[in-house]
């Protein structure tokens, strides 16, 4: 690989950590959060805490020259401090298009334009291959106690929309709180319980079914709907088959 503009990278964004590796930058990656679990090859890379509570002192000691962050996942005060020690790129990804543009842009910035271009083509082809199905009304839950869902300015909402799933909370912004009574009033045809950030299990399905007995309720891998970056290839491949089966 030719000389790269940055050789000591810390990533504070789990899905973008995976992207860096898939763009061929594993050897440049020197720090990651404990939530950066993909791919398996990063097990030997230093963990610098979580996304909301990184060990700032440890990050500075690693002497990075590039830090990858996200407006939603990381705290503003942490970003401002780290900006004194390295180039900090703060991503903001609220849609599939945002994610695709960010992959291309990171490819330019990090000197891996060709690899990024190939990935974008693959993601775009999979998205264009999604099945044409009649729309379904849907509620997508990310948390309980309180019950929380997704609004129309989130990446998850955009993925739902692209796959013909009409978000019944689509008039709201970000991550609105709701109740099972309100959910029953919406009476969505499909209710999805995400594996993250709250780890919904089979036992939660009965509670949802009691409120919405006519709705179809499914546990879903949250990575398919919320991990932007190179995981979009696996996500869209899965979603194409899954949506066709509904």
C-alpha cells in the first residue's frame, strides 16, 4: 500500500472500526472501544474504553494522528479535548446516503479511495436489488423501561423506509419514548425488537403481543438496521432475503 496520510488511527465508532479494517487499514488502527467487536481480527488492538466514556488519557498516550468519532455516539467535550492532540473527524450519519458518502469521503481522506469505491459499488448494488413488496406499517424498538423507538431523522428509520417498512413513529425525531398503550393505538402490522442497544429476548415478545395481539412480532439483529459502514453489505444481503419473506 502506498504512503498513507495517517498511520496511527483511533476509532470511537464501532461500525466504522470495522470499515477501517475492511478498507485495508488494520495495521494503522491502534485503538478501539470495547463495543468495536467486528471483525475478529481486531482483538489484539488496544481498547480505550467505551463510546460515551473513553479513557482520554490512554488515547493521548497512544499518540494517534487521526481519531474517528461520531456526533451521536461520542460526547462533544471528549471530541473537543482530543482535537488538541490529533486530527478528529466527527461523522454524522442519519441515512443510507450519508453512510455511502462517508465511506467515499473517508476513502479520500485516509488514502484508500479505490477500496472505498469498490465497497460503495457493492453496497449500492445490494440496495438496488432489494425486493419490491407492498408496504407494511412497523414499530422498531431499541429500549424498554422506558420503551423507546426511532424517529424520522435516524439511520434506522431510513433503512426501514428503503425496505418498504412505514415507521408508525415517523412523525417524531431521534429516539422518542412511548408506551404499550400508544403502541396499541398505532396497531402496526410488524413490530421489531432489536438486539441492541437493549438486548431484547423471546420473553419480551409476550408482553408486546398482549398489547398488540394482531401484530407480527420479531426479534431482529440490530446490526442489520443500525451499523453503517462495510457491514451494510452483510445487512442489505440479509434484508433483501428477509423482506422478500414477509
